């Protein structure tokens, strides 16, 4: 999907992916990652998700990255937050205590601009990309977190012959292919969520599962 696709979705407020609460799998599984308070958490492709608020409530410092200025404005307005504006690498950044919202293309973000990261939370970011862009997304994520950090990843899976994304079907094999070189991939929870997603059912799906994955950094191999 190109930037124009998402910018227009926000302009037209076609944001069926947005939830009115923090994602239940975040609340259930964040503690499994063992992330300390004060940790710096990266939330790629964050939209205006209330997951940002949840992570802040856990004492984390959070950086969200989002293309759409409308999403960022709505998040700040809805949370009644007064943000300062700075610029990082030519991208506008809204900053409030414990939160930075970088407005721009995730693929343009540099590790220097982001700073060191302790954990990543991805819900509806990887799966917003078609399979041929997911590889590029995963490479960028790994480049931004040069020392491996834990990742809580939430994906959807369905029969791709029934519907074209977004969201894109992302089965276990794809998660393994993208991450297993640097991560052990642990399945935390898988739920049948078709009934909770009538819009996707209306697009033709007869089955839909949602999965929370804990990507655990592999220990570096000892040198001989
Ligand atoms: C499916 S939505 C998910 C939003 C959020 N993670 C949530 O759970 O509500 C994907 C979001 O990624 C943003 N996006 C898409 N491509 C992007 C990119 N290359 N860089 C930054 N944001 C992007 C879109 O504007 C959209 O808000």
C-alpha cells in the first residue's frame, strides 16, 4: 500500500482498524515480555491507537510512527494532550511527557533519529503491508533495533483466496520466515475473531484468527 492509500483512509475517516480501547492481547500479554518501567517502546504505524496510552500507563516511554497528520492530531485532541513540536530528520514530531509521535514514513526513519529502543509493539503494522512489502518492513524494524529487543506482534490470518488485504493474511510460516533468524517465535494466544469483525466477514471471509506472538531475541552464539 502506498502512502496515498493511507492518507486518504484518514481523510475519509475509513478507519475500521481503530479500536475504542487498548487491544485485549496487549493488556493480556505485555507482561510476558518482561519490559521494565521506563523502557523505550517503539510502536510502528501507530494510527491513533489507545495502545499508546496503555503502554504509557505501564511506565514506558513510547515512540509512535505514523504517516497521517490527521491520526496524530486526533490522538492528541482525544487524549486532551498539549504537545510540543520538534523536527527530527525533517519529520515533524509531537512530544508530550513520555510520548513522541513521529509524523512520517516508517521506512525513512533512521536508528540515530529514533534512539535506542528496548521493546517493540506491533498491532496491525506488519499486516498492513502486502506480503512482498512485509520483508522490507521486517528488515527496517530489525535495522532500527540493532541490539535485538523483544517484540509483541499481533497478526491476523485467513484464507487469502477469500479476500485481498489490508489487513493481509500473515500465517505462522511468514512470521517465522521474517523473524526466526534473530528471534525465537512463541505463540502466546490465538483466537477465532470472525464474529468480532463483521466488516471483514462482509468482504467474504469465512474464517479469521488473531494471534499474539512473543518474538524473543536469540542469544548470540558463543564464539569458539
Ligand atoms: C491498519 S492501521 C493500524 C494502526 C494502529 N497500529 C492500530 O492498531 O490502530 C495502519 C496504520 O499505518 C499507517 N501507515 C501505513 N504505512 C505507513 C508508513 N510507511 N509509515 C508510517 N505509517 C504508516 C497508516 O496511516 C495507518 O494509520
